C-alpha cells in the first residue's frame, strides 16, 4: 500500500473515531468568532486577530443572521468553540464562549478566554514536552 493510501486510511479512522467531533487541538477550525448584531463587528475583528496572533485557527462570521442560526450552523460543522460578541462584550472587552455539545456559555475577559483556548489547543505531546523541560 502506498504511503498516501495509508495516510488517507489513518485520517478516515481518526474521523470515524471522533465522529467528526475533534478535540480543540486537532480541529481544522478551532473557533469561530461571531456577532449577535452588527454593533459587535469591529470588536469581533479585534478578537479574531488576537486569537490568530495567539496561534489559534479561527474564522469570523459577520453575516446578518440570527445568532441561533449561526450557533446551529457552526454546531453542525462541529466547530469546537464559538466566541460570541455583541455590544455588551465589546464594552467590557469580553467574549461569550459556547462549546460544542454544551447548552450553556461562559463569559470571560478576551485575553483570559484566548489563553484558555490556546492551552487547550496545545497538542498532548507538546504539553508533555513542556513539562519535561
């Protein structure tokens, strides 16, 4: 069997094992920053840029859709974390984190939220290597 075929079999087994619901460190898109209303658009861009600078794989969703629609759509896409911002979050420099498979949400200061996601996005082998040094 050629190495490309082995690789595709491995990826297929991985997808099947996780049922597409990858842990944050393995997910192709780790988070989506989305807005409640257009009043949060500029702050959403700031949050997304900060997350990218921290090394997270992030997309931004500024569409003029209802937040429930956006949450459902990103849940179906199995995005591990949804960072929701609105006028209130922009004023307090915070984000509301909604995790895949969870009904609730957690509001944290932006820097704290990004730091927590970066820690979770660190692959297990990198965490072990960090502990050993």
